[in-house]
């Protein structure tokens, strides 16, 4: 499975992420010089583990009270950061960042963009 994600600050795409789940490779393209708005900050060659950590950082914590109820509200059976981010767009209270998926599931900032291969 290959995914293309767009990381946005407000309405500006700051980082495009291509994730290949079969090979566990990540490719990114930053669209801003502002390190604070980039998905991986100064890291220009993130690993797949960095990507997984990034997704989890855009979710509510695994240790959150009433976790089962939150997951049920999202129609999820278990804590899966990718599935949670698809449902919530990675939006967190108090910041202006979000994640859109270019495959149509979970929406896309620019529906004209297609998933690219590595």
C-alpha cells in the first residue's frame, strides 16, 4: 500500500509525504523553509518509524481516559494511528495543523493530485 499525505498549516501544504507500507520507505517534499511548520522539522530523511511516530503524535494519547468510547465514536475497534488520523485529519485542539490524504479517503487538500510512486 502506498499513501500520499499532505501536512497543512492552516490552509497551506507545508509537507507532502509518500509512505510505502510494503517497503516501509518514506519520501517527503517540504514546501516551506519554516522548520516549525514542516511535518518532520529539520529531518529531511525520515524513517518509517519517524513517520509512524508522526502519525501517533497527531492522535489523542493511547492512555486517554475513555479511550474505548472515543474509538467507538470513530467507528474503530482498536487504537490505530493511521485510521484515527484518517478520521480526524490529525487535528488537535490548540493548533492549526491537519493531514489530508490524496487517495480520497480522509479527504485531500488538492483532489487533482494523484498518489505518486517512489
